[in-house]
C-alpha cells in the first residue's frame, strides 16, 4: 500500500513531518518500509497485514494517524447532487449467485463529458502508482485509493438489453478485458453480464467492449460486495491480479458500498459534468451490529501499565468505535463495519495498547511459577522407547504424514478404519493422512539403498490417522515402526550377520521391557508380511501390531531387492499402562534356588503360554523365569520342540526348604501337563 503524505493531510491536520508520521504508523502496526519524494509530496510504502484491509486506503490510514497523534479525522464529502429522473433510461439488475455477490448497486449518470482528469486527480493517482485514463475512470481509481471500495464504470449505451446480471460464468465463455487480452473463463467464476455477453470479471477487471472512452455520454457506475474467496480464486486462475481484486479478496467495508457510490458520483459530476439520474440496488447484505464488552480496569492489569479510563475510551473513539453504555468498569463498545478483525475484549485491549505505544509499556519479568510436571507421562514413555531403541543400535527417522492412496492400501490389516483423504491435496502422492507408518519406513529404506547405504536399523515414533465411527470425527493414534535390512551391527565376538526376524522381535522386547509391560506374541495374519516369519502382537488382549518380513511383492513397489524386516505397534494403550517410576527393592538377604524344566510340546505352542503358566502356578515362590533353550532335531519327534526354562525360587524373609521348592516345582509341572498337554524330557 502506498500513502501520500500531502493527500493524508487533507483528512487530518498533522503538524509532524513525514518521517515522524512514518514512525508513528510503524509503531502502531502499519509498518512503513520506505519513503521517497515525488515533487512536493512524500510517498510512503507500507506493509499492511492481511487482517487489516481497512488500512488499504487513505481514510483508513488517516484514521490510524488520527488516533496516534490525537487529531480529529475529517471525512470527505459524500453528498450528491439531486437525482434527476430521465424518461426512457432504465436498467434491470439481477443477482443469480447471492452467495458470491450478496449486494450489487448501479447508478446511472447521463451527459458526461469524458476527457483527461484535472491536475489534482491525475497527480494523486499517479503518485500512488496508477495510470491516468480519463476523468471517469480516474475518479473510480481515486475513490478506490481514498475509501478502499473498488468500483467500475461501464459505458451505459454499450450494455445490451438494459440488463445487468451477476452470475457464474459458463465453462468456455470468453471476454476481452480492458488490457486487450482475451481470457477464457471457467465455470464457477463470478462475472457481470448484460443480456448477451460477459462484460466484466466481478471484482477483478472490466471488459473492453463496455469501457468508458472519449465517445461515452452515459455511464453506469457499479459498487458491490463480492465474496473474497471467489475473487481470490478467479484472480489466481486467470493470473490477473488488480488493485480491485487485492482489496476484494481481503474483504472490503460492507458499510461503504452506497457511500462510495455517492462519493464517486459527486466527483464524476464535478469533473465530467452530467446529471445523476437514478440508483438501483439489489441483494440483501445485512451488517450485524457487533458490541464488545470491555472491562476498562483490566486494560491496565493486562498491559502492566496504568492507562486512564478516559484515555482508553478516547483511543477507541479515534479508531471509529463508540461507547454505547457504561456499567461500572465495563463499557459496551460498538465495532464499526470496517473492523472485521475485532471480536472480543482482548482485541480492544490490543487496540488501546498499540495506539498508546508498546514502547511506553515497561519491560517487567512475569512471576514464575515452577511447573510441578514439565513432561507428561506419554512424553516420558516415548522418550523411554527412543532411548531403548537407540541403545539397541537403531537410528530414529521422521517421515511425511501424507502418502498416496495406493500406499495407504498396501497393508490393509494395519488400519481397519476409514482413511482421512484431503479435499485439495498438493499431489496424488500426498493425498491421504497416513493410516500406517510402514510406507514411510520402506521409502526411507529404499532411499538409503539407492545411495549404497545397505545396512539399516531404523525406527520412527509417529501418528496414525483415521476417521472415527460414523465418519464425523478424526483420530490420531501414536505408533512405533521399526525397519531392519542388511547386516546388523557386528562386534569382535559375534562377527557380522544379516538382520533377521529375531532382531526386530528383540528390539520390540527391549521397548516392552523399558515400559515394563508384557505383550503377547501370536501367529501372523497380515497381508503384506511373509506368513513364515511374522507375528501378531497383543496387549491387554487387544491387537496392537505386527512384525515380520515384508513380502516380495510389496518390496517390488519400493524398488527394494534385499530382505526387509519391519514392525508396527500402536502405542496408545502401552503409554497408558507404562510403569515409568523405578522403585528400589533391597537386595535379598536370603539365597534363591534354581530349577530347570525341559518341556516337550507341539511346535506351534508359543513360549509365552508356558511362561505365563509357570509364573502363575508358582505363586509368590517364583521370582524369575527365563527361556534357556529351544531345540528341534535329533531325538525330538516331528512336529515337536523342546523348551528349557530356568525357574528361580525364593522368599524375601527366609530361606526355602528343599521340600517347599520340590512341591512348587511339581505343582508347576502338573499344571503344564493339565493345561497344555506337554511332556518332559
């Protein structure tokens, strides 16, 4: 936005220099980036934030200067000459798309003499970067810069059928705009049309066929409100930015539509002669009254500096607001239509603060109340998981939360719920909020393999996204994914070996050990994981994840030719059950006794089942159970395996007798036989 210093002084009696004005505007929020001389004037370049479209005009900035320097604001003259009805002149206005144009007005001015503008008008718009055309067009541009309301003048005699129709364009319609370029319109773009054709692109640019020229005698002056989103989309699609679209797409003052038309009509008659014959308006644009209650006493408390009650009220009045009533410390403030950004009392506090001057508010340290808990339990648990996996030799990665539709469907068992699909994705590969983390993991593996980094041990703590039941809400579930391929980190003792299923399972067990939770591993049933080397993972009797070797058909989609082992588990229930507090237990004063048991069982029997029965049957005497050996081969029947466990017995308050140990050991073996039908070696 450009600002003319000399023009501004027409609305505010300033006794400060242009440099002081620039500093005052900048400190109040309207940053002045540059100042340069233009003859006897000084032109400022301002950076206006998107929430302040009211400052994209001279009156808006004059209002800011009025408040900053405590000077009265002098509004321009909006009074028009008496309308003179003329027989045979009429126009029919109709809105076919009320959502995109809730209000449209048209004013007819007859008998104008189109010629170059007066020196004052011409110099002022030139100083702000606009090209003079003729006195009628220049007046619409002058009022645009003065009031912020874009308007357009049509040659009335070139409007066919005596009709103005505000409608959406038909696909393929064309218009030659006033810059002489033919533009093809798309369906949905808002246009102004007469009885036969499109004559303007609403809020963006007028058409060549109806532009005002030296031959024009009668004009139709348009002033309307167009939907900001519609104007923005149209201007972007046509690559046709304009001063009008710049303001419409940020939101113009709904209360200025008629007043701006009055102002422009009066100036046109003054500059070009003619008579104002009639005014038409259609549509229903209601401006709801906004009243905000402000506790004036809290202004000082919020800002930390004493601000007089009357001073605060005066600042608000300078900014165009008015106090309707007062009740104790609370004042009810009416917000003008040009301040759509004000909604609550704290907004008014900010208005008072920026005009009072942020530099006037002393810097003080707020009282510091130490937080009892700086980290949530969930965050601590995630950190514990990351530490356990890093200790295990894995590296953490972060991947995109948006993936393609095909990738989202590659592991259907990982998410049985409806996926979250973006309405306007940036590309087909970033269309779905990821329902699983394995796509990102495999892309990271593929990226590294393509760069000859063949030995990978990776993990990611991320989120899974899906719709809730009924599809009305959304869920974000924390999850962990692990990926391994190539050679695991070798040492002098073990030597080098390839990563395998048990490396992934071991890393999961490290996670569960860190959280002090006990999951259950069962047979695999996930599409995309090799059945021969995969497992389901359950926690609290609910399925929380899978682990195993990725199927070859899946690896092919990622251009991966070597074996990859992965795992994914949902963390929500684990984070809730995690035991993060480490409690000290004294070293036992009495010795423990150890007994081994070798179980001969079906090959399909899970070791966890045996562990669970041993721990439960021994009651308080069993202090620790460990799987020592799994054996299949010589002297073991087909379809069978041998599991050897070490059981540690003991009490904290005395030494166990041999008969107590043997009784507990026998009970465990009897329970294993009765429940699992096993035998012993």
